């Protein structure tokens, strides 16, 4: 299975790959520039070459980039949307340059307009940002959210609409990233066997499980339907160890990349979370899970 973690590019782009390998991850996620600044730095050709080499050496696959936190393509404010489109275009260009497989993006916040207008703003923003860029393998993954206030993307129905309409507006292929913490907080009960089964069926019906490429594996500090986004260490939140064992054991999720975005409150939390996640993976060939 592909089990990885978000690592930092501080110091040098390639450091993120070395750190992921050090932690025994076989996939990883990064920010390609500072996630809290509009102005992005563009990696130099030698930095990209060193990064690609490190990634190959360590067998890290796939590479996921998470977009900047400031970007809000759904915004009802013209000025914010304009800045967001420009920044998102930079995200796409850097993702191509670095050789990323997936760019994960939050659909944004539609405060001040209708949800329909928010979705339209988001898609028009993506299409404008992607115009004239060439995508060999890069896929945009829209991430589900907790649905706090006017946050888009907490319901599979919304995500479904984004992909359907998005396909008519841009050549950039669109899939999904599901965050386990966000699922629980938005009201999908992935912590219980029954709830997970129901959520998976809903996801398959509305998103298509094949279109879900990445799972953000985060436990949740807040309970089912809280609409509050607080990541917890694996096993220390409302999903719990058994919850994650079921998620990781789900035959239809076996080929997804699981990426941790858990807090590092004390030294070694990242390593511990990775080890925990791995220990909960079904052992290949020795399990008798039936996929019906
Ligand atoms: Zn996430
Ligand atoms: Zn989150």
C-alpha cells in the first residue's frame, strides 16, 4: 500500500523527499511554495533536478502537492478571485515543473453569494488558471471539507457537480481527495463499520471510487457532524484505531495513496503516526477479507 505524509520543503525542495524516505514513507505531499503567502517562489532548474532524483532514488510515488491556503477561487470578491486565479495558475505550473501526480485543492468559500455561484466561480477560476497549460499526467483533486460556514465541498453532491461541470470547462482532469477527519466532521460516520459502508457506497455513487486518488488520513479531535476541522493523531480522535483499521482494510481503498496531515506537537509524532498507520494495514495475502 502507499502510505505517506506531508513533509516540508524548508531549506531545499529535495529535503521533503529525503524526510519522507527517512520516515519510511513511500508517497508524500508538499506545499510547492509557502502556503501562507501570495507571492510564490519558483524552484530553480537544479533544485527541480535534485528533487526528481531524490524522489526516484527513494521510490516515492505518487507525489501530491497541496495548494496554498490563501487561494479562494469560489470567492464573491472580484479582487480575491483575481489573486486566487493567478496563484492557482502558479500552483499548476509548479506542479507540472516538479513532476507532481496530483494537486489537491480546497474548493473554497462562497460567503456573500449563493452556493451555485460559488461552485461556478470555483470552476471558472480553475478553467482560467489552467488555460493554455499542458498537463501530461497532473490531475486536480478536489478535497472534501468539514463544511464550516460557507465552505464548499463538504457534501459528495457538491463534489460530484464540480467534476461533472468541470469536465466541460477545462482539459485539466479532475478527481478527488477524501480527508477522513473532514468526512467525520462533515457528518459521514467513517468511524463505525456501518457508517463506513454507507459512506463508501455514497462515495461510489456520487464520486466514483476510481476518481478518489488520495486519502488524507487524519483522526478528528471533534465529533461526527461538528463541522470543525481539527486533525488528531491516528487513534487519538473520534475515528480511533479500529476506525482506521477498517478504512485501511477496505478493499476498494487498497490502491489509494494514504497521506498523513497530523499535528506534530512533540518530537517524533510524524514517525509514530506513520508507524501506527502502517501497523493497521491489512497484511498482504494473509488477510481473508472478502470483497463482494
Ligand atoms: Zn486534508
Ligand atoms: Zn483539515
